[in-house]
C-alpha cells in the first residue's frame, strides 16, 4: 500500500548512510516515507526544489549541510554543497508566501547537539517561522522515532488540510460553538487573524508554539497527572485506566496536530473533576485527590510526593527541572515576560534550581530572584 | 757613631764621589716611599695580598699552612701565616726577600722538592705584607741549620724623602721554632677582617689545594702515611685567645660534595664500597663489589688485588638545588672551575703520586667514555635517566699499599704502572665501586629532578626569574654608565671595589641565565610532550565529530532489522548489538560534548555537580559493565570553583576514574566501589575520589603526581602510541598541572572506612558575589 505522506531528506552524507539513517522510520511507518537526496549546489537545488515539491509533502534538512562529511567525499556526488539549510528554508518560505510554490513543513535536524544548534532550537538565531521543528537527528530518527513519525505525518497532513479548505476554527480545534466561548478571546482573535492574513506555515507555527506545545488552554499528560495529584510511574496501569476514562469523556484534545502531540483541555479536566467530587480541585491536596479517584474508580493510584524543600501538595503544574508535580506557590517563575495571556507561567522548584546541571536550561525571572535568594539562604543555612 | 753607621756613611760618600767622577753617567736613587706605592698599586685588595702570601708558601713546597687572623675584627690586629715549607737561610732572606724584584722565581719556575709550578707572582709577597700591616716579623728556618733567622720590618719608617737603602731593618738569629718553614707575623693590620673575607682568601688559593690522600680506613688501621705532596691550608680567626676555624679544604669544598664514595679491598680480596651523602641523608656502608664480570648476585673476591683504598668526592655542577649541605652557588661554581684542573681520580702508591692517572685528560677508568644513562628499579618501575659521572664529577684518589712492590710496578719511564692483572682488577674495582656508589644516589637525584621539573614548570616562577634578571641587567648597565662618568675621580682601591662589585653582579646574572636556561629545557621538553597530546586531542575531536553520526545509522539499520526479523536467535543477537551501539553512542556524545566545550576558551565558574553528573551519566554503562558501584555524595549547594575551563573537569574525572578502574581490577574486591564526594569549606571547594582498589603504598603517595610515574607495566616496544599514552603515567601529572594553575591542590588523602584510596582535589571557591552575579 503506497504511503500517503512523502518527505525529502537533504543530507550531505553518502546515499547508503542517508538511507540508513531514515530506514527505521520508514520501517515502522505505514503513512510516512522519507526519501533522501544529496543537497547539490545552490544553483541546482534552488531551482529543482520547486519541482521536487511536486513529489514531496515536507522537507527535512540537515543543519550542517556545508560541512561535507568524509563519507561523502569520493562518492559520485562530488559537487560541493555551497548553501545553508537556513537559506534553502528561507527560499521556500518566501516563495510559498508568494504562492509560487506550495507550503510544506520544514524540519531541521543536527547530529551534533552543540550550543549553536540549541540556540537555533530556541529561535534565538533564526527568524521565528523558518522551521516547524528543530530536532537532534538521533532523537528524530532513532530515539523518539515513533513520536517523530506521528509528528511528521501530522504536520504534513495539517499543511495539506489548511491549504485545501477554507479555515474553520471549530474544525481546527474540534470544538463546539458553545465551548468556543469558554476559551480566551484573545487566543481566538489572534488565531483567526493569522488564518486570514498569513501563510499556512505562520498558522502552523502559531498553533505549535502558542497552543499545542505549551501549557495553557491545553495541558499535557504530566500536568494532568499533577493536577490529579498522581505519581504516574508508581501508579502503573491505574494511570492508564484514568487516561482511558479521560479520553472516553472527551477531555483530550482532538483537533489539528493532536496526532503528533497528545494534549488535554485544561477546562475540561476541571469539569470532569466536578462530576466526581465537589471538593475544589485546586485547593485539595494530592493524597485527598488520589483517595477520591481510587474510591470512585477502584484504582490503586499513588499520590505524587512533594519535591524537596516544597511545602504544598496542592499540585497544579510540573517543575521545569525535575518534571515532577509542583504547587506554583512553592515554585519560582521562569521565562520571559512577553508570553501570551492564555499561556500558563512556567515554574521551577528551588531544589531543581539548586541541583540544575545545565546552567542555561532556564533562568528564574528577575521579579522572583529576591524571593528565591531569601529562600535559598534559608535552605543553605539548614544544610 | 757606631762602626756600622760609619760604614754606611762611607758608602754614601763613595757613591757620591763615583757619580761625580763619572760625569757621563748617573744612577737612580730610590725614595723609600716606593714601598708604600708599590704595595698599594700591586696588591689592590687585602684578600689578594693574603692569597699571594699563601701562594709563596706553596712555592716553598709547604704541605700544611695555617693562616690565623688574631683580633682582627677591627683594624690593628695580627695576621700569622705559618708554613712547613723549606724555609730560608739568612742568605736566602737577604738575597731573596730583601732584594726587590729578585729573580729567583724567574730562574727557578719549578719548586725544588715537589716540582710545583710556581704560583706566586714574582716579588709581590713583601709588598703584600706592607699593604696588610704596619709591621712585619719573619721567622724562618731550614732543615739543615740549627737556628732560625728573624727579621723585623717597620713599614712606617719607609717615609718620603728618605733613600730606600738607608732604612735599616733588624735581623737576628733566634732559636729554631720547628724543623723547617717560615712564619710571618703581620702586625698592626691596616684592615679589619670579616669571615666572608677570610673565606674569599681561601677561595682564591683553592686551586692550589691538593686533597689529603690518606683514606679514613688506612688512617684508622695505620696502613699508610700521610703523603708529602698534599697542600692544605686552614684559615682561623682568633679572638680573645679563642681560635675558630673559618675555612679549610674539607669545610669549604670536599665536605660539601653531593656524596662521598669510599671503597676498599681487603687482605682477602673482598671488595666493598660505602656511600655517604648529607644532602640525601644517605649512609650506606659495605656494599659488596664482585670481581665477576657476569653474575652480580654472589660477590666474588678479587683474585690478585689487595689492600686498596679509594675515596672520591662526587659533585654534580649546575644543580645547586640538589645540595642540602650549605654549599653556596658560588662555592659550587668554584668547585666546577677547580674541576677543570683538579678533578679526576688519582693514584698514590705507597704515599707517592703515580702519574698520569687522574691527570686532566687521562681517563684510566674509562669514565668519560661510558654512557651516563642509568637504569634502575624504583618502586616496581624501571626508571632510566641521565646522571653525570665523568671524571669531571669526581675529586679523589686511589691509595695502593704495596710496600714490597708485589702487585704493582712502575714502568721504567715513570709513566704509569705496568699493565698486569692487578692493574686490570684495580680498574675493574674502582669503576664498579664508583658506579655502584652513583647508582645508590641516582634515585634521590631522580626525585630531585622530578621535583625540580615540577617546580620549574610554574609559570610564575619563570616570570619572576625573568623579571629578576631584567632588573639585574638594568642595575648593572646603569652602574656601568655611572662608573664611566666618574672614572677620573676614582682612587685605585675604589676601582678595585667597583671591579669586585661588577664581578659579583656578573656572576649573579650568569647564575640567573643558567637557571633560566635549564628551565627553558624543561619547558621545551614539556611542550614537546604537550604537542603530541594536543595532536592527539585534535584527532580525537575530528574522530568524534565524524563518528557521532554513525550510531544513528547503526541504530536505524539494526532496529529496522530487529523489527522485521522473526528468528528469536537473530533477534537476540541484534538486541546485543543494539545495546553495544548505544554504549558507543553514549561515549561518543560525551567526548563530542567534551571536545566542543574544549573549543570554547572562556573560563567559567563551575558548579561541581554540573561536571560530576554528566560524567556519571556518560560513564554509567562503563561502570555498570565493570561491576562497579558508583556513588555520588554532594554536600551542600552552590559548590562553585573559581573560573576554570569546564573541559578540565572532564579530564580530571576521567583520569581519576581510569585510575580507580585499574586499581579495582587489580584488587578484585567482592564489591567494587567508587565514591565521589564534593563539597566546600571556608576557602575551597573539594572533590574526593574514593575507591576500594589496591590503594597507593605510602612511599608512592607523593610520587604518583610525578611525570611518567606509573604502576602500569611498561608498554611493549611495539605498542601503539595510544597504548603507550594510556599507561604513560602522565595522567595525574597533567591533573596536578591543571590544578596548580588555579592555586589548587591535589593529594593522596586518608580514605575513610571501607575505601583504600582517596585522591582529594581542592580548588579555591568562587566568592558569594561572583555566584550572585552568575544568577542575575
């Protein structure tokens, strides 16, 4: 059965290596096929890419295109690659905006997880909308291959859908008109604005960055567990039972980009809880939440424990460092100040901040600094 | 008017009449003040004066001279120079000593008895006595006469406007004081004398000194007599009747050698050697020397050789830091220049010197022809390095006691001993004994060398030295300039002082230069080594960069195969391969990370958990594979070092881990444990790396950080560079260098219960302000 989605992977390795790299993804996927090609020179590729797109639904670029590898040398593909992944992506984006070429997802990957590439990932070096995804090659093709396969499929499908139909907010979010009224109006307004005035890639970028991949209107599995006070690992199959219940009750998100990224509606979780208990979820401790759930569903859920130096078990989010449940009152805000109002603030626990291995992983906001310093002084004194 | 006065008056008149008679000729008359002027102009310095007088005793074939400065802390003291030379008859005294510019030294350039090359400058002695003191008393006697002659000269009577010959000196016959020899009493000394000045006198004449060749053993056993040919000088100071020795040859030179090697062959032909060194606190007695050429395990006696003693003083020049016996740099330099003419191992037969053995250029023991590379075992490892032991490094003698002439026979031409078995055995014995002696010292030298190498690699020291040298040179040139400016106003003694001052400065500059030179050698060696390592590092960088993409390929392919493979056996194989590829991936990522961090040259404040944890994550597979239980114990938070390169911690941890792994493999404990402790105290952050391997023996604790120290067995001759580097023993030395650069410390600490080794690293910690600035 022919696969529905085809990606082009441009990499300066020899054919055997390129094909080998994508073999696992091609093997496991029934929907996605990745074909590989040598990038060639700018003169050749900048033209051929337009005709290429007749056959492809997306592009994957190796970031280090100009660093011709030893392996490629001596092969027939001797022509030097003289352009960067960014320039090709820019070329495609500009021409897509002019409607000269169809808009497709562009994914960039790098074998080497160095600082420069991380910055690229954090969008510090590129214009904001060049790449839909920025990945470590090993994660993309091996380590998280199942996830990436779903995401590649989803992205290409969503691009196609958005370009083939008129934009319908309710369809995109898979939500009724009534429910739409429950969402932050500013989010709805921005989304509709982008959908009517901007390109497909702008819209996908907005969905990924301001909706799908961040906590706010949607929350991921870990935050769901935190809000229910559950320790996922210790709860084992009981957690799967709860997840099944949530899906049955349509708490999960089913709109665009829900195949590649699993999410739940934050407000629907609260509604779901209200049907179980009349205790306020936010101000109930984890052990009580879990007790209620276990009593109601006969599960053996285990309540999550507090992170070291934390006092509250009324968990609502997860700590950015430890990824464990955290009550924001015990957390310290991180991140910039420009985030959209419908998104939740990210927090880190004092423990994670003190134990953090990568100094650049996050930064406590200046407004929280003083509070943290006082708290730290208290901890260090007791240590 | 006495008869004598009348005669003198008559002589003057005759002279005058002769002059008048002979209108065509005129004679010089000499003003008495010439003595003063000659004294000042010819001698210049007091020390030179005294040394000239001692040289005169050498020329008189003296063997033992005492120089005594009596009450001479201030001016007005007395200097007594007493020798056992041939002495003077009254006639010698008058014709020689009392005749200015006498020709005896020109006529007889070689001393009568010992055939010494005359050392004194002609006719200087008497002026020296005038320069030194206001009054001179000479008492001298010869062996053949029953009395002594005494002359008293008051130099103050040699005033201006007097005819030189008109000044009378008192001469008398007195009772003999000793068999032969001369004693000078220089009274009313014009200078005060410090100990340093007295030692300087001694140094001026030290090239004349001949060692006493009576070995301790033959002295004790009364086997041989003190030889006649030696020339010994002792300098004393007497204050208030108390006499103390200031300088003698042993005190000044030979006792300050690096080692004394002393050997003998008994009546039975058994041979032994003793080595003594105060610098290294070494005193090894009676080491056996075997006559056998082959087997050194059982010492065989010499078949023919009997009754030989030898003693040598061993010096290594240019290595002042080896000496712990109070020798000064100047003294060592003095010995070195002395070595040009006096070094070597001489042979004395029944108290008489046998030439040419031990003369300059003679190499009867073939010491100069040997290789100076010495190999020896040091704490289970073989060490090989250069230690100098050529003739130049020894001062010494061999004493043959062979009264009947049974063993040795001199050639008819008196040019050495006839080549016979005894001589061959003698060569064999002395050579082996000297080598054995040096071998005993070698490990100490080696350690010193290591210490020195370490010390000298410190950039600071080097910088300080260069600055010191610069300052010295500037000082020197400035003074030179000044001197040129006021040259005309200088008196002679001032210019002498200047010269002396300049010489001293020059010596200091030379010393600093030679130190810098040897530092430079050490640094160049190290740079060569580092260059090799750097090349290797670049190669590793390229390698990891290239290889980083392969695990993706392998994994992608292998897992595809795994998914499509139905055969359980093949699936199992594939699973194993996938596991190994993942291990490779972890390693590669770690090194790739290390390399990319390394390319970043900025320094960072480093929180220890941020280097320990990535390290543990990347080596997890390895230590699990090795069956090592690794624990981390980080005490407290914000354990920040001062600014360092993050990659340096990669090196530190990887090196320590590799060492521990080896120690655990050797010891094979039931539970292999490694524990990494980190924390901070008031001044430092610390890291302790513990294991329960085979531990470090006490004697190696200080040495494990030395370059090339290793307990690994040496790599074979065909081993690859990689194998050689891994066991090269450079690891801890590099760590030490890294840590020293940050004024930190690395040492072997006492391990807690349950562990056998603890390497502790201390690095100054970042200040609270610095930590705070990091977070804002």
